[in-house]
C-alpha cells in the first residue's frame, strides 16, 4: 500500500457526503463487545445444551477457533485490506475499508470495525464454517473465533492509544507501529506477529 501521508490527529476525517453513511463508518471501541459477547454466550449455551460435542471437544474446538482467527486476521489484512486495485471506484472502496486507517492511524472512531461491516462478514463466515465443519461443531468453534476477533479489535485500539511500558504488549505495539510508519508491506499481524514469522513478512529487528 502506497502511503501518501500520515496525520496523527485523533479527529475523524469525513468520508461520505451522507450523514447516515458517515455515522455508519464510525464506532466507539466498546461497541464490538456489546454486539458479540451476547452472541458468544448464546453459542456456548447451544454448544453445551444442543450439540453432540463433549465438554472436552468444546474446549478443543473453541481453542481451534481462537487459533484460526489469528490466521484469518493475517490473511484478511495482507491479501484483502492491502490489495490495491486499479479501478478508481475500487480504490475508493479500498480507502474506505483500510486506506483511511493508514492515512489517519490515530482516528479514535475508526480503529475497530463498525457493525455495519463486521456483522455481514461474521454471518458469512458462520455459514461457511457451518458448511465445512461436522454437524453442530460450529457452536463450539465459532465462539473461539469471535473471541479472537474481539481480542484483535480491542487490542488494535489499545495499540494506537495506550502507552505500554514493557512486556508482550509493548512488543506487539512496536510491531504494528513499524507496519504504519516504516513499511506497510510487512507486519500484517496485529494481535500477534506469529504468522509474519511463518510467512516471512516480519521486520528485521535489531538485537539490543
């Protein structure tokens, strides 16, 4: 992704003439929690009361869903959000979905995915996984996947707005800041740099 400039203003740049569409493009960082935690709770309830999965199977599938999210996060960020089309109309869509975040990385209202985008995507993935997985497994797998998504969304906000003094979160923040301010063609993992190491898109960090 070619970056023209970076504004460190926390204000939200206007993207739409329509006030309605403009409102849909902004969201407080807590909104995904209110939307998806009840969904996660309901899916877990169904998993334990109506599915054929054992308790051990539930936790195994839950962990698999959580782990698979980290891979999905990497793939979406690298191959969807950073795919730069040539058509002018497609470039506009690209800017709305991700380009604006690189130009205005401190925009507090565009650091988590708005429900207008995340809900259709979640529904599509739910039915895709339900089609792939054995019957009723989705109710154990998808809660883990959604937890992974929430960790990603909330940690993305924290990375941009919290100052971490040390430890794992400081390293994760440094990794993502390099993606924004050094080389946007590397460092696609947000909540975890694991897949960058696997697929060779990590930064070469100097040893202390």
